[in-house]
């Protein structure tokens, strides 16, 4: 993973972390693939919250893509959504 890019991602995540932490959760970077897909792990209450998918898309992904437009997608590796 490119260090400069990871620094930018962390900075973008820091803008959303206070909201996650207020609900007892957080997020950490797992990987950034060659296809520019950012893989995250939702931790704390975020990992089991039914709203995790919406939080990831509406909050986390939006913050990251706004700061780093070259990121194609943000996905959580530990969300299991029952359809």
C-alpha cells in the first residue's frame, strides 16, 4: 500500500471517526487493492450494527472518495448483511 495514499485515507477517515466513536464503533484500514478498492474493518458496535452498510456507503465511502477521488470503491470485509 502506498504510504502517502494511506495517510490521506486516514485523514479522511478521521473526519468521520467522531461519529462512529459516538456510537461505540470505529473503522480501520485492511487493504487498498491494485484496483483502488479500499477494504476496511468496522470495529466495536459498528461491526454488528444493522445500519453498518448505510454508514459505510453514506458516511465512510463519501468522506474517502471526496478526499481521494481515485478510490473506486470502499468495502467492509466484516459486514454480513442478510437480504
